[in-house]
C-alpha cells in the first residue's frame, strides 16, 4: 500500500510537471498542487481509458492510469483549471 502511494505521488509529480510544460501560459501552481494535478490527471486518464477501450484489467472504471494516460489526464485537468481559474480571478 505504501509503495502504491509513493508511486502515485511520483507519477503525479512527473505528469503534473509535464502537463504544466505542455500547456501554454503561466500557471500559478505550487509543487504540492502540481502533484495533486498529476494524481487527479492519473485518475482522469484511467477513466478515459476505460471509456475508450471498454477494457477493465483491474479495479473498475475509477483506477489510476500509466504515465501516458496520467499526462493526458493532467493536461485535460490543467486546461479546465486554467479556464475556470482565469474567470474567477478576472472578476475580482
């Protein structure tokens, strides 16, 4: 269980950092938020993989994805985040 948590955090950091490098513009996100972005992206990637391929090798539709799925999911989450965060900061 501890190994799963550590690997999820490391993959989350890598996926979140790569997503931040790929998505244009400046994101004011700290390192813990980058890890959280990657972890959420991993689950989004796992869910999208289940929806696309209809194949469930493990734990159902809510499962962590591999590194490629995590990066794709983190990019999607970051694009959604910047879209809605930009609107809320513009109203202040």
